[in-house]
């Protein structure tokens, strides 16, 4: 199981008092987080920004974003609530507001995938829904029981959109990256750092794809 630590929980845009949409600037928020935790300066490659989309109660589309990090001993006891003041306005739980729940985002993603398939074809729809959204959702389910509870319904909807053979064929190459090229880096230190990161990322993606295969292909 891929283990990641939630650094910044799900955030989404909010409507201001004058009816305008205010979106969270995830890079600015992450910069402020790093200023508060300088020991992680220079380790930004361990962080992953996960993106999605959702609708607010009035129908306005907004981004849904969060940041996770590779597991490390110095993050093992981290609780994102301690830094909530950096982004509290944009927290996706809305503390009583009647907006869509982040763990229900798969419903809109499946609808979007049908649109992608109709307009751009099945391969792009598979890459969007399986290669991006479903694999990210599996990661989120590792850390949140609400996401885990939705996985069977998400899988059922995916199987309604795609044939089993289409899923099997796509998963053979999902998340495969280009061969590591040391020639694009300036120094041996950069090469070694990026090589280690590339290996960790590839291993994590391999495990994710295998788990997706178990969900989508096994009866």
C-alpha cells in the first residue's frame, strides 16, 4: 500500500459576498507552509499536488486540490490541522455549508469522462478517468474512510463506461514514464537526486496500477 502524508487537505474555491469565485492559490499556500516548516525546504519533489474539479451549490465549477508528501519519519506524526490557518477559508469540508463532499467527486469525474470519450475518443477518456482520477482516488482512500466507502460505487460506474478489455489494455501501460535521461541535468548531485526520486515515483505508480488492476479486472 502506498503511504502518503496529507500536508494540505482538500481545498476548493468559495463564493465571496459579492458573488465572485475565489480560488485557492495552492502554490502560495504551499510556499507559506514551507516557510513555517523550513526543514522541508529543498524537498519539494517529495510533495504531490492532487487536482480535481467539482461544482459549488450554485453550479459554479471550481478546482479541488490538496497536497500530499512521501512518507518520512519526520512527517509520521504530522497533523494538517495545526496549519489550517494558512488555508482555512478554502477548506473543502465547509464546516456546515451545503456543498458537494470531496469523496463524491468521482460522480462528476465519471460524467466528465463520458464527455471526453464522446469528444476526443476512448483512449483520452481512459487516461483521464483511470490514469489520473481513479489512481489519485485510490491514494486518497488510503487516508480517508469516506473515500474507501465510495470505491465500489466508483468501480461500478467505471465498468459501466468502459469494457473490461479496454481497461485491461490501458492498464498495461498506465503511468509509464519516459526512460530517465541524466543528460538534462546540470550536476551529478542533481542527477542522483532526480534518479532516486524517479525510482520512488515509478515504484509507487507501479503499485497503484496493480491495485487499480485488482479493483477493475478481478471479479
